């Protein structure tokens, strides 16, 4: 299972999102800091879930990072997170 597939499974289980996109940005960072050559070092996550309705931007990002366990910082160098509740603007 790829890291993107693993992230998708973890976030789906944690938040039952109405929208979830995981974009592998690793090719754009080839040769930069954090590029380990695996092709799975940098990602952007766009997630929309009702669970975020009462959370501020920082709380949403912390919740997503917590749901990903050891992936962020251990197995992936960088993750950009745009999390929102249905009907709200991503942040």
C-alpha cells in the first residue's frame, strides 16, 4: 500500500469525510530538502468533514496530523493541509 493510500484509509476512518483528495507533490520537490528519493515525501491533503465544523484552523490541522500517526514527520517530510467543514471555505 502506498503512503497516499494509507493516509486515505486513516483519514476516512477518522473523519468519514465528504471530500478527500490526497495529492502527491513529491515530484515538485525532487532534489530539495526532505526528498528521500521514494517519490512519497511531500503531499497536499484537501479534506472536508462535519467533524471540523466546531474546530478552528489549528485544531483541524492538529486533528488531521494526529489521525495520520507516524506518517507526518517520520515517513513523510511535508504535508500541506486544507481542512474544512461542508459548506465552509478550506483553511
